[in-house]
C-alpha cells in the first residue's frame, strides 16, 4: 500500500531550497565530460586533476563550516571596503570646520542621512574633527577627511559621491556669491 500524498502547504514548499554550490556545479560538469568516451587521454588527465582539486576545495569548505558550527573557529569576518574623501582647507571662508559641519549636519542628521542612503558608515577624522582630543592636547597627524566604510565597493562609491556633492555645492555657492557682489561701495549702490 502506498503512502497517501502529503498535504500541500499554502505557505510554500516544505523546506527552503538552498542555492546551488558553484563548486558542486563545476564538479558535475567535469564528471559529465569524463563520462563521455570521445576525449583523448591528455584531456582526461587534466579533467581528473581538476575534479580532484574541486573535491579537495569542497571538503575543506565543509570542514571549515563544521568547525564554525561547532564553535571551534570564529565565523569569517565580512570584507569591509574603505575610502577617504579629503576636505580641502582653503575652499571656503569657514575653512575645514564649515565643511565638517556640512557633512555632519545639525545634530548629525546629514551624516545619518548619508549612512541610510548608502548603507555605509560615514565618519569625519583628522585634525580638528574631535573636540575632546583638542581639549586634552592630542594632535592628529592626518589632514581632515571623511572616512567611508561599507560592505561593498558600490556602496562606498555611492557614499563618496554623496559626500563630494555636499562639499562641492558649498564651494560653488561661496564662489558665486563673491562673484556677484557689486564692485561699488554700498553707499553708491544705495543712491541708485
């Protein structure tokens, strides 16, 4: 007597399907090629060596995962990408501090917005970036810059563009304002 068919769940499959292992896919392809009889001996040897290497990589991967699962090894740390955006000191009248204020914003609101949009950590570092270090007399050797740390190169590039736009807009506005001022004194301008 056959078992009755299992009742189908309305929430989807019984067990989640794991994504295929790329090493396993390569190994299956090599095995498929080795099953055919049309290959010369030299190519068969190369494929056998490739299969051996793939199996060794898979076994090492599985052993590492078992050791992580058992708590013998720490889980691998995610790779973090970093980027520095230098803040020019002579770009605007307030100096670097006005640019730091632009990046951080009122109570850190702009900094939080940059972090939410890009998914990266945005921090101002270097000379004059930390008031407590200035109070205690600790000097920093690096120039003032924005340090961007993120999970991927794309996210870091997005944050970098956002920071550069904030800094450049401030520089352009200051230059335009200076260029539009009348060359005459206020008194002569007022008499018109």
